[in-house]
């Protein structure tokens, strides 16, 4: 069984730095699980990290106006994991996009349902209450199965409606979804709210100095703002830096809520290298 090390958690917790250290120590290669960093040219706002001396995959895969979903990521990552394993190296999945990570390890039945961007654009104009009402009408079973947080999340509601309106229920077959059988070790990094908010504020300021606004202006001219990649965090809020900071802080809390659902995660373990060695050599 192929071993896969997973480094996850909210933004600004040092995931890539840790993953790079472990890659050097255990002869590994990184696979980025970040839904924004797959886009070419979206570098400063998304904070792409390319650690020296370590190979990292999953960056700059498509243009900002091209489609890239969780299903695309799963197919891409499965192929990479097999290749890295055949090279005798340890695949290390690192990132904060919980949907990507969970879809790879535990593919949801609806993963094979492709995004309908035209429908999403239409639904995004609706309020949360309108989306709730629509989902409860078209798929009452799915609506009742959602937790309270997801019932208040417009993206989750839109996805559920999207799946249903394509003639598929939440019980759609997952036979077309690649499913790896991996021996995984999950390590999660986090911090208290005050610390995390401070780190995020500092990172945003650093990226502004590095040319984030200039990058946003350039991309805005090249690609339609309506495309999902250009409505992501940072690109959606700029040039309002304070709004961007708040959005990143709110996103970090949503990330933590998502990952807390995964009981296998070892959060902030004391001796990470020892934990990894014990798992990797057994």
C-alpha cells in the first residue's frame, strides 16, 4: 500500500515550510492541494511557495480562464502519487483546500459531476435563504443531511443544487471517480484565533508590498472577472486591503471547521519527525 503524508490546516500556519523539511528528511516530493495556486499568473495574491531543494507539484496547471475542479485535482494527484512512489520517494500532500484533500482520500459520490459555471453564476445572485429554500424543494434528503454550517454556506448550497439539477441525486454513483488505497498519516497545523489573525494580516501586507495590486490589475485586464478564479479570495476584494484581510481570516476559520471533521488528523504534534518516522518505517 502506498504511503501518503498529508500536511493540512488553515492558511498561515506554516504547512509548506513543514512539508519541505519533512521532504528533505524523508526523501519526499510535495503535491500542492491549493485550489487557487493551480492557476498560472496568480502568484502573489495566492502566496505560491516554491521551497528550495524540494520538488513541488500542483502549481501553475491551468490558465485563470480554464476549468479546474476537485475532480481534476483527484485525477492529477492519483497519477502523481503513483509516479512519486515508483521513484522510491514519499508523496507529501500539502495544502488548505479541504475539498481537494478529502476528495482524494475519500471521494464523495458527486465528485464526477462537472461544475456548471453558467448555473453557478445565476445562483450566486440569490441570498442564502433563497438557496436554502430551493435546495429543500429540489432535494429534501440532501438538505436534511447537511450540517448547520453547510446549510448556511452558499457555496455548499449551490453545489448541492447544481448536482440535483443535472439530473443526479446525492446518491449518484462514484464508479467514475478514481479511488486510491493509501496508508495515510494526517498532520494538522493550527493556532489560536488572535495569533492566526495577526499572521494573516502580516502576510497580506507583505503581499501588497510584493505587488499584489499590480498583479490583480494585470489579471483583471487579461481575464473576465466573472470567471471563478478571479472571484477567489484576494482577487474579489482588491483593491480593498482590509476587506482582503478579513476575508482571509474568515476563510481560515472555515478551513479549520472543515478539517476538524477529520478525526485522523494529529493536530500540532510535539515531535513530528518522530511521528512520521514511526509511521513511514513500520
